[in-house]
C-alpha cells in the first residue's frame, strides 16, 4: 500500500503536467482513497459472511489484477521525460531544498494531528457523550462521506479562488480548530472543521512537492515525505497518549499548537517563494482574502 501510494502520486504529477488539471487529479486520488475506507469495511463484512476469509483474499487478488490492467491499458502516458531536466520554476536547475524540507516537515506535523484525532476521537466521544462503537462507527462513516464530497467537489473550487498554498493553510487551521472544538466539547464543530480541514490540506502536499522537485527526483522526494508521515503516525499516538493520561485537553491543545505552527510555516516560507501551481483568478473573482494574502511578508 505504501509503495503504491508513493508511485501513484509521482505518476499523477508526471501525467498531468497542466497546472489546471493537477489539483483536480490529486484531489480525485485522495477522494478514491477515502471512498475505499467507506466501501471496504462494508464489502468485507458482506464477503466474510458469505464465504469466509477465502472470499476476501480472492476478491483482493482480483481487484489487484484489475488495477494492474487499468494502469497498463487505460492510464494516461506521462508527459515528463526522465532526465536531468530543469524544474519549472527554478532557473539553475537546483531543487529548493529548504522549501521542500519545510513542506515535508509541515506534512509530518499534520500527520501528528491526524493520528491523534483518529486514535482518541472514539475515546473522547465515549467520555463526553457516552457514545459506544455502535454510534461512533456510523459517525465516522458520515465523516468520511463528507471528506469524500469535499475532495471531489470543493477542493478545485477553493484552489481556483485562493491557490494551493492558501488552501493548505486553511486546512491546517481548520484541523487546529477541530482540536480546539474537542477541548470545548462541541461534537458538531469538530466534525465540520475536520471535514473541511482534511480535504483542504492532503491534496496540496503532493502538488507542492511535484512543483518544487525536478522530475528526476520527484519519486524520491515523495517517498521521503511518505516516510516522515509514517514515522509521525507511529510515534504521535504513543507519545501524546502520555499527555492524554494527564488530561485530554493537554493532548488536544498540543495537537492544535502543532497544526498552527505548521500553518505558520506553510504561509511564511512557501508563500515567500511565490509557488505558483495553479493560475490565479483575475478580475471580480479575486476575493478580499486574496488581496490581503498577496501582501509581501
């Protein structure tokens, strides 16, 4: 799974070189991943009730073969030539290592926050509202459906009106707001902020890395980013679980601070380099937020 995710992100970045198509393509990739978490458990439950574990194994093998067939026969041909080509926005052909490192570090901080949410959301629901697994399960399914809809229909609209970096910053701040809502004990606001934050941020990272990294290093950079994200997912629940034992508010407040720090880094460093991934709106479509955001830091 981890290897396929890295390869597919790099493949999409190579296949969709048009800056108008890349954000939507990455958003669709994230949306299909979310849909798999919605459909997979339901389909697995049906299959295991009909034919046991063998039916699940056979279905997984068949779906893998179908995926290979689609990739070989129907996927678009990458337009990027593999060689020592210069990156699009870098005149001397060198990768802006500082910016790439910041984007990867920001992604790691986001992974910390998301892992804490996934690890302790069910416990928080039980402690504050008395919701058991029978209630939390459908709640998470509804939340995944909202994230899927936002990936599919909302992300492209936001990027066209604000830009990739700005949308990523909004997503990080929305995730931080979800943790603050958990501190306040408001379930409705938690769901709304999370459903907006995740689809606003997750497609932005591979888009930025694909723009910053030259084609011959793109796969390596995305692989490093995936590794940092995996380490954050492994360590954060265990470390912040110690804070949770001394009080849930401490763990949630720490996660919110980490996400605010990530948003600040993304806004100050990435915007200072003027990363242009999608065309900027002109004329009446420019919102007041855009005019404020364009000011030099």
